[in-house]
C-alpha cells in the first residue's frame, strides 16, 4: 500500500487526457491530486471516473485552473464552482479540503492526510512592492496571470481576502490535530516562497502562494508537503521535512513515451533516506 501524488494534469489538452486513460491500475494504493486537473466540469468528472477506478482512494485539492469561470457556461463565481467540484468529489468518494482529515496506517506508519485549499495573496513579492502594486509590478515584465480575469472571488471583495479566509479556516482545523501524529500537508500552491524558482518569469511569484504558510511544515508536524503549480518537478528538504513539487504540466512539460505513470511521485512510504541537513533541489524529469 503506497501513497502517490501528481498535480497539474491539465486535461484540457487532449494529449494529457489520452495519457490519463492509459494509466494502469494501482488497486492497493492511494493517490493525491494536488490541483490544476482541468478547468471544465466535464474533464473533472472524466478524471475522477478514471482515477477512482484505478486507485483505492483519491484525495483532491483545487488549483487555480479549477476555479476559472466560463461566462458562456454561466459559472457565476469561483466560490460557487468550488462548491460544485466538492459535491462531484463527494459523489466519487474523493477526499477534499472540506472533509475530515484521513488517517493513513499503511506502509510508512501512521500519518494524517491533510488536503488544503489556501490560494495566494500576492505576498510572494519584494518588500518594496506594496500589495496594491503587485499586479502592476508583474505586468512591468510582461506577465499577467489569467486568474486576474477568470477567477471571480465573490462573495469576497478580492482574492487576498478569500486567501485569508481559507488560511483562517485551515488553521482552526489544524490547531486541533494531535501534535504527536505526523502530517502530509497538501496544497496546490507552494507553502514557502523560496521554493518558487521561476528564472524566466520571476515576477509570476505573486500568483504562487502566501507567506502565511512559511512555517506550517514545522507548526503542524509535517513529514512531507505536497504541492504543484510550478510545472517544475523537484524534491527539497527544509528542517528535515520533504517538499515535493509533483506537476505533470502541459504537453511540452513531460515526455509522452514515458506515460503518466512515470510522473507519479511516491509520498509514503518514504522513497529515499531523509538527509540530516537541508539540501538543494532534486530535480525530477
């Protein structure tokens, strides 16, 4: 019994849907889906139909693409769409950030599986840039995330407010966890700013997380932290905690001949020795 993770399936691309349909069975194993599965309800259901048939248990957290609203399909706001996605997950018995945390008692020992939905608040930016200047600062380098036009945070006045509400909701739940049981923290966006390594588009960082979560791996006894979003598969260690970026990505980011199975990352049992000291990233190609 193993716990695997993958994110950023981006099933809006036909090549990725074909790869998913060719995924072999893992009848005894669990799978974490760390967001950006797709932007459409149709492809979301397609993913869950296939993956719940292949894995014993599936855990999902949303990415920004799931929150995109299509005005032609009368998706009025992203909060409502998220609720609809949670309902679909419930129909497939898929664990979401709204469910009780699940206990893992398989190989690797007891852990709590903690799916999170935390968003971002533009705080991954230099100190001299004010929050209200962040988007303009990014646009100075020719970068503008599609989220700015496709995510509708209503009833929250802005995206940062929604992020703060989600962080408050998560901390209320996390603070009640037994301190002696290690956790597997799962969020689409990275929990630490330093792990956002985007050399070609550095100012895209403002759409990559929140500084509120910088120390959550220590505060909440994490054995591993799973995220996606960056399309840069890597393993890092901070404070002897393993951080896994588990993206598949757009078709140009992975090799078709490998198949999707190749990009599953094993979370439990721990696939390699934990180093005594923090290391540089181990890149996964």
